[in-house]
C-alpha cells in the first residue's frame, strides 16, 4: 500500500446492485483514495449531501472491492452532455464485498510495517559462505519462531517471520529474503475499527521506538466466515486494506538496529510485559500518544502548534497517570468556601468559577515532578537549568494559547521554541516508557547511548 494504484471497473450502492456505473478508482498513499464515476447514482437527490458508508465494485479483472466511508466532492458536465461525479474515500478493501458497516468484522490482521524488521533484528540465516577453491557455496536458513504477546480483550498478538525464495530449479540467481510482520488474531470476529485500532496502537509503539514515523507497507485482513471459490476450491480470501498516509514514502529509508531509541533486543527479557502494558493503558494513554507523536506523523515546518501539542501531552499525561490533586477534596472545598464567603455576594459566582479547578497542580508543578522522576545524566545535559526550562515552557504555553501582548516578552520565539519542544518531547517520552515498564536504569542507558545520534542538537553541556 505504499505505491500508487488504479482500478477500473463497475461501481454500485449496496441497495441498488442493478444500477451500476463505470468509473476509475485511484489510490495514492499521500493524496488518498478517489473514485470518479461516469454518471450519477440513481436515487441520489442531492449530491452535496451524499455520504454513503459503502460503495461496492468489481474491477475489470474481476476483483471485489468495498469502499468504506465515502463522500461526494464534485459533479461536472461537459458540453457533450457527459456527466461525472467524484467521491473521496477513507478506506479501500480489496478482496470481498461488505454490504453494511456492521458486516465489516474480522478474525485476524497481518501487517508489514516500515522499520519493523530492523527493530526486531532477528535473522534466520545460520550460515552463508562460499569456498572459492572448491567452487561450492552453502546457505543455511531456519525461520525464527514467532514472538507472541497478548493485548487486551483476549486478542493474541505476535511478531511473525516469513521467507521468500525462488521455486524454479532452473535459475542463475538464488535470493532468500526474510520479512517480518505483526499479527493480531481473535477467536471471535472483531469490528474493523477495533482491529485497525490494535494495529495503529502497535504502530505508535514502533514509532516511539524509532523516534520517527513508521507506517504500514501492507495490511491484510481475514474473516474466517467468508469463502470464495477458485477453480472449484473454496478458500478464505485475503482482504487488502488501503488508506491515506501523511508520510512521504520517498524520503523514508529503513533504520539499522542501533539507530532506534530502543529496539526489541533492548527489552527482549520483558517485552511481553511492556507491550502488554502498552495495550492495557491504551484508553488512558491514547490522547497523550497522539499529541506526542503528531510531530513525527505530520513532520514538516515547525510551528507553535507543535509545541502546544507537546505541552498539552505533558499536562494530559500527568493528569491521567499522576496525582491530580494538590489538596484533598475535603481540604480544598473548605479553603474554597472560606475564600468565597469572604467576598461580596456579587462576586461569589464569578470567583467560584475561577476556583473550580484550583485543586489541580500547575503546569510548573507537573513539569517539576516529571523531570525529577526522570533524573539521569542525559536529562541533566538536556535540561541543565530546570527552573529556567520550566519558566520558558510555562510562559511560552500561556502566550501561544492566548496571544496576550503582555506575555509576549516572556515567551520564546519560534526558532527557540523548536529546541524547547525537542527537550519537552524527551521528558514526555521517558515518562511514557517508565509507565509501561522500563526501569530508570534502562531509560538512562538508552538516553546515554543515543546522545550523539538523536539528542546532540539539544544537549546543553557536551
């Protein structure tokens, strides 16, 4: 799914299979999915409001396609009377028809992911040698065993391996290639949204490990209840999934193992515990992970919004995973009532609204606690003056949220904001790693190892 594709065929709405239109479906990993039809579907009264959940199609070579979450974008007419309509599509599923959103249920997902192989860094090649004198060569290969883990809701995950090789005896070239995939399986059918959610949450874990965006190279889904007949034999179809990415594929080369913030071998002894915790806190951590990784997935020119996302991620993490009260509930209520009772009645409601969340820690207190937790040699180099760092984050956050001119002189400009954002991102990353089971010793070791490669531009003392 990292290459452009075009499908010509016939397309129809599930409720009107007899009303088919010819058209062309295009997929571009960066631009998305678009369907251009010759004509307009019958029974569509107002194209501007037409947002069909499902459009079905048969390609010119007989492939079944389901388009999920569609919306009309344009309608054109030529002077010859030819009319075309265009739809934007969120998901393209090739290999089967699903007539309703509720029928999109699957028992397994298998994905090939950019950077997964080098992150695992396990090979099945045992011997590769050639003897020039004897004119003999030897290659020994054994597929490594899958690495299994559990996520949640009894979903089984695993890191799996496969190898491709030529099947013809008559060849002048022998090439064996090992590939790595992540797999999720369930005995009961899982809704499409949930199954994709398991994949995306693992992708986020790999992105955090790589400290740069990763993305699917291919995704295949299986519904065990679906059967196709091929040459008289029943088989379960593999359903390929396509959707838009914000990643520019042309600039993304795979890393090598030592270039990751952490790789599989760094956490091999407690991988199942760490990945299990990553999934078990998914509901709590989802907004934090989204805010932290947004800068990786939507890389480009830096703006104050990148910084605001990271600052919000820090606040959200602390609110969800640390003590969110400076005072006990009873103590704060007592203090608040005493303050409110001391003012004139006309100000009571206004003051009550102002004090409503006064029991929460300030951003200054939240940062102070998280930096203290992640106290190690590299963090000390990244944040050499903790008080100044916290003031810069707090003042810049307040200014770029409200744009109050009185706060501008205390806020950093965008060029300096980039570096403070990079430092803040490290604090939040370490906090997340700590939450899923990395020890402080592991985190310190990983930061120290990556000082030159990942953090050299923000070290304050070298």
